[in-house]
C-alpha cells in the first residue's frame, strides 16, 4: 500500500476516537465512530489470506448495523426533544437502543459472536488495534451517558460478558481467539463498575491495554498463532516463553500480578455499594477465566518434552534484537502491583 495512503488511514483510525471523546454532541460522536470504522476496513483485508476478507465483511456488517441503530436513536431523540444530546426526558427505548448498539460495537455478550471470528481472520497488528484502540470510542460514549441508562441492563450485560468471555475461551487453541474472549471478559468487568464509579472503568481500560499490548507484541515477535507454536519457543527463546506465561497469568488476574489490581478494586467497590451477590459471582467467574489461562500455560511450558543437548545448545545461540518498548510494557503488565502495592488501598 502507498505509504501516504497508509499514513492517512492510520491517522483517521487515531482521529475517530479522539473526536468521539472530545465531543458533547451526539452527531459528532457518531461521526467519530464512523471515522474509525471506515478507516480500519481496508487494513483488515489481506490479499494473501482469503479469510481476512470474510472477517472484514463481518466486521463491517456488524459495525454498520450498530451505527445505523445509534443514528436512528439520535434522530428520534432530536425529534422528541430538539437537542443533539440525551436528556433526563429522553425516552427509555431510545436509551436502550443506544446501549444495545454500543454493546454490539464493544463486542459485549450476547452481541459478541462476531468478535472472535473477526479477530481470528485478521493480522495480529490489526487484532491489537481492534481489541484496544477501537474500544475507546464506544466506551467513552457509555461513560458520558451512563447516568441516564438502566443500571439493571448494564449489570446483566456485564455478568453475561464475563461469563461468556471465560466460558468461550476454554476450548480454544488459537491465540487470537483466546485474546478476543479475554477482551469480552475484560469489557464485562469495565461495564460492571460503570454505574457506581466510572473512573474505575477508565482505570480498568488503561490496565487492560497495558496487559494486551505486550501480549500481542510477543505473539508478533515470534509469529505465534497457536498454543503449539508457543510451546516450541522453549528451544528458541525460553525467556520469551516465560514472559508470555507471566502475561497470561496477569491477564487472568492472578495475584500479585498487575491484572489482579482492577479485579480487586472493582470487587471492593461493588461490596461498598452492597452488591453482595454480584461481587462473589464475578469473583467465581474470574476463577473460570484464570483456569483456562493456567491450563494454557500448563500445556505450553509446564509439561515440556525432553530435549537433547543439541537443542539446548541451540537455545544459547538464538539471539533477538533488544526491544525497549516491549521490555517496558512487559514489566508494567506483570510488576505494577508488586512495585506499587498502595494502588489497592
């Protein structure tokens, strides 16, 4: 692709969420969403992989449907109240339509079926953008309008997403699908705390991005797509396999790694708000999520085949170029909580 065209596309992908976050007008928010959608579609298509065209089509149809519902809600709200922003007098049906459409854009259950399939069919670097940067714009709209939304529906979407994110990842062998189901579960945690403390939703989003970026970078550096390909790293770069294992445990929320921090804070905040059923339920689902990460690590690094001396010698001959950004993000994704334990107070 032409470098100038590529630069324009990446700039538009960056610009879309920025417009949405900085707007107080629903139409401008919608324009920001469309900027991101239309700019990312050409990047999802890979001529060498026919499945990427299918993934791009699925992504476009799903996102276009959600955008149409949001636009319909905006127009109905303007017709009813004569304003381009939701108000206390806004019809509940319009708000619920918007919530469902944003849930579809975020990949929240039960509107999540497109996300694993699309993530599996696109390159790793685009999967990273899809699971991190593309989540910011819809989530920023939810944070702005959450006082008007039905908290019961929000909590139901959150619980369903956490459960489906944990349950869906159990039988997966493809790393991109595992990361997609991890994204669904993390989005559920962000949504669960939204009605009570939206600042914790932003904290959870930031930590989720810190956890996800180095994980995708590790997969890209080693061209690892499946669990089997990760297990082969032991003979090539054993240090990389160790870091991937730690990052997976952090994604699962195992203390004292970084991923435990948002779960601990969110459960504490839910208990303070007398959510005495939801908090233990989310904790049990987090164990289910941690189980498939632990099983993944068990099959890749804890049960290794015997290696002969030649393969061990090859290990010392393998050299990789230093990557300061990857090293920094890896430390942040695993050691933030041990280095700063007062964050949970």
